[in-house]
C-alpha cells in the first residue's frame, strides 16, 4: 500500500446501532450513525449509498464490516451486504470482531494503570459476551459467552486495575469478585463504523500478534434462539 492513500468504506449493524463511514487515511470523509434496536435491514444499504455519494467504488482500497458477536439479524444483514458488494465491485472486504471495535473505541479513555481490559457485550440474555486483552491489545482469552455464575472462574488473573468496557460493562462489574478493582471505561457502549475503518486499515498492514482480519462469517458464540422444526414435524401436523 506504500505510495497510495487508504480509502475505506466501513459499516456495522451488529448491535443496537447502525453506522457507515467513508474514511481516507484515517480521516472520516462521510459518516452516519443511528441508534436502533431493529430495522437495520431497511437502513444499512441507503446509509452506505449516502456516505459513498460521489465516490466510485473502484477507488476504494477495501471495505470493513463487523462480524460479531452481536444480534443475529444485524450480522446476517451486514455480512450479506458485504458479500454482495464484493461480488459487484471486486473490492476486498475485511471482517473485524465486535470485541476489537470496542477495544479500539476505549483506547483513549482507558486508565494508564490498567493491567487488563475486558470487553463485555450485551447478549439480551443472562449470559455476557466476553473477551480479555492485555495492555498491548493482545487477546488473553478467546471470545466467549459466559453465564454470570461462571465469570469469576473465567476471568484471567489480574494484578492491578481491571478496565471494563462495552454495553454490558455494568452487568459484568456487578458479577466480579469484590477483590477485583474494576473501572468502567466509556466510549464503547455501541460500535461506530469509524472504528471499524481504523481496524480495517490495521489489517492491511498488521502488527504481528495484535489482531488479524476475520473471515466474512458471523462470529456466533451461542446458537440462535429461533430453531428450525425437526425433520417431518410439519408433515405430522
């Protein structure tokens, strides 16, 4: 990529928001963000069209999209959109995890004495999506769906301040042992496509061991609530 600017289209529909951004060399050219519990299917593509207005797709370096974990419907919409745009434009698409997006959004606000950061994402159920990172941003645990009663066992040993971020940060802090010095860090309550673009750029020139591009497949940490009927069930009715 040396000698050429990076022009990245990024978008997210994984949580209770929908966003799209066109970012050139780290500077947003156009950005839209809207909080929403549902309706991502109607909003995402028009949002992308507006941020791309006047910019040909063939000038893009890459596209970036959040692959989860997150809402099943939102992830399917975002990833289907990414695959369709790749086929139509031949522009490569890069997947980034919701944990990495949240971690990036909290970097500036994270306490300097933090020994570890845990990203806690809402599942809309009793469990919490969790991943722990060291001070360099290297993952200490794999992404996991953790019930409240298992959080103390799941948490890696931490000496010093534990930074907690994400839209389920308050729930996680309430489940931690009293001895853990946990500090809630603001900035990652909901994902923003500008952060997705920054991580996409990082994947184009990756730092070993920090993060890598994810495949354009949804990162599901538990099965969907809706289940298909058993074979023959409909015929028996």
